[in-house]
């Protein structure tokens, strides 16, 4: 399996950053966005000071605050001008008593004002926003990023899948990371590699997990991986009602469901009344195990979807 550089997309993002655009990189989980952003950071050395955030457990504001400012302080260690302005920011704000996202929203404007006095160009990269475990829209966090995006020497790059609604206020240039083909991954993919690719649907995380099994047959690698995750994934079932779990399995089997209230779908999986399904659907959405883009509902994690399909067939 060759390293997937995605040279064309890398150049597109690099050129957009150099033209001082603020960006939204839309990419489903497992499509290689993190690797691409790492390559972009490398290209931007000596051109942008990058602050990068991939926060997957930020339900507590204190956790989010500590991670956010720790990244700033790390970059300031070898940059006296940045360190000076950051210390001025701390002195002028109630940083220690900052208690919630509303406080943070207000402080971002002041932070942007101080960063504009540093004389350097900055890029804030916020990665996999859909996995941050907080309601970004409800907290007003996405709108808060506009304080950074509007500064003359600061840009933002937001990365998420299609489920996240980006406020028009941010005026981001959208870039979509397409699924890699089998030929992108292998020069001449074998039947074995094609079978693994079809199972993973181009999800590179899942594909790497399958290849790590080092089986001669694709079916053996797939079953071994599913059995390995079975004890962990099985624990999820206890979190849901029977109807919610049944709906989750139905969405996994269909892979994409455009109309979960449709009579044909309800009858096919014996799901009962549409009103009951709506409540179950909202509960599943709140857990983020399923998500919705502009066309359909789907199970967010590819491996979890494949496990659900496998479980039904056992």
C-alpha cells in the first residue's frame, strides 16, 4: 500500500492559503484528511504559524480551554513577539476565570487583535469538528471563529464531514476530499486488495486495520477484525431501547437512508409508526453514531456500520 499524498488537493489547499483564503475541508472520517493536513503544515513551514486542534473529548469547557491555549503557548516558546502579545492578552482578560464558551467567544476578538500586532501570519486548523463532542452550533463556536477569520494576518481552516453546517458568516472556501480509488492506493490492485477496498469503501483507517491482519484471504481478514471489535461494539447495545437499536441496524443495512419515515422502509424492517421512529432517530443523532448530510442518514463510523451488518447476519 503506497503512501497516499493527494498531491493535487495538497496544491489546491496550499494555493488557497497563500491567497489568504479561509477554508472548509469536507472529508468523511477515514478519508485521509489528517494526513493531508500534516502534509499541508509541512508545506507552510516559514510561511504560516500553524495552530492545530483535533479535540475529541471537549464536553468540559476547562478541557477545551486548556488544549486551545496550550497550543498557542507551545508556538510562542520560540517566538518572542508572539509570547509578548499572548502575555498581554492574558493580562487584559479574565483568562483564569473564563468559565464557558460565551466567555471564550468574547475573548477570541481580543486574541485576534493581539495576534495582528505580532507581525507574523497564522493559520488555525480545527480538525474533525464533527467529533468534538459538543454542539458547536448551539455554543456559537463556529461563529466565534469569524473573529479569527476576519483578522488581516489570520486564517482558519475547518475540517469536518458533510454533517456539519458551516455558517455563511465565516465565508469559507469549500474543498471536498474525494474518496481514494483502489488504483490511488495500489498501482495494480489484486483481487484480494479489491475485496478489502470494497469492504472498506475507501476508508483508509479501516483498510489499514484489515491489512494489519496479514491474512491470505480477504474474508479471513474481515471476519478476524469484526470478531476483534465485537466485545467493545456489543456494549453499545445496552445504551439504547430495542427500537433505537433496530433502527440503527436498519440504517446500517441500507448504508444510506434518505427517508427513514417512508412506509416502505418502516415495513421492510418492522419499525412501527413513523412518530416513534422520529424520537428514536433524534436520539441516535444526539449520540453521533448516525449522522446526516444533505441527502441521507448514515452510520458515522465505517467499521461500526460493517459490524452491525455482520451482527444481523449471524
